[in-house]
C-alpha cells in the first residue's frame, strides 16, 4: 500500500476509508458487505469505485473477477497501485459512456446516480453492461431525509455535490424504463427510522432531545418494509 503522501486529498466529494468520518465509513462498508453477498462466482463491475477499497471485499467473497471504474483518474491510479491484482483492475471511465467489450454478472453503483445530470443515460448504460439475468445493485440518498426542503428532482439537494436526489418511488420507474425488473425483495435501506421521524420539524425536536438519529440508527442493509431509510438500495435484474 502507498504512503499517505500519495493518497488522494479528501474533499468530501468521495469516500476515503479512515478520512470520511465514522458514520459515513460504516455506511459505505455495510453497503459493500451487502453487495459482496451476490459476488460468488460472478464477474463484478463497480462503477464509481472511488479509491477501489471494494475490490478485496468482492474477491474475498468469491468474485471471479473485478473491474473498478471511476471518472476521477487520480482515484483510479491510487486504486490500481493499492488494490490492483491479477483479478482486479481499474479503469478511468464515465458511467454514461463506459464500454470495454465485456458484460458483467453483477454491477454495483453506489451513491452515484445523484451526481449524474443525465441519469437516464447512466441507467441505460448500466443495463447495457450487464449479462442477461445479471444483477444491478444501486443506491441513492432518500431525498425525504437528506434534503427535506427539496420537493422534487428539480430542486437543489442539501449536499453541494449532488445534482438531484430521488425517492424510491421516483427511481424505480426509471429503472424499469431502462429495462430492469425487480426481484421479489428488491428494496433495501440503511439508517431506517419510523415514518413520523421523516417529518422535518419532528426530526429536529427528536435530535435535540435524543441526539442525532443518524448515529443511533443502524448502517446495516435490511429490507424496507414500514420505515424510511436514509439511503435506499434497489436490487434489480436485466431481463
């Protein structure tokens, strides 16, 4: 592994293990632990892989091969130096246009779609990059929780790096329009809370009395049934 002097500078735009804060690190690691459960014997494409820390997780879970793609060339260079191996390679590329002539059994796209202006092109390309019956695992912050003042996709999110934020009810039709179908249990979430706490005013009162609910809710990825997650994850399939 490289010395700290060669590590990418932390700006808050992307996750770096050990630098992004306790809650954010727990959320990222749990998302990838969840996705690694689908990796056994599969070829894996992690698009928007950042510094590439997911590569050893997928390979340890039995992935046949791993490719990490990110738009940021500095991150890709660091990932290749740090995690590159016979079974793991890293490539600079754009989610909307990336093409390497291969089709993958599992594509993972975490905390990315909210950064993409042309998100429909991105979803279409993710579909294109999968084998038939391949699985896409995609996550997004839930706008109701993370940007309560934004009422639609066209409203600016609270996070300065986000272009738009979705609700599950908005992202699912976009996935279906791109050609994906949902599995029997297709919607999962992290930091799930009771629906009453999704209300912005009540949430502020609760946080003053009981502390930050983001630190007391669980980062574990679990099915969404009757609660509102801070981050939601769809598991969908290419027909």
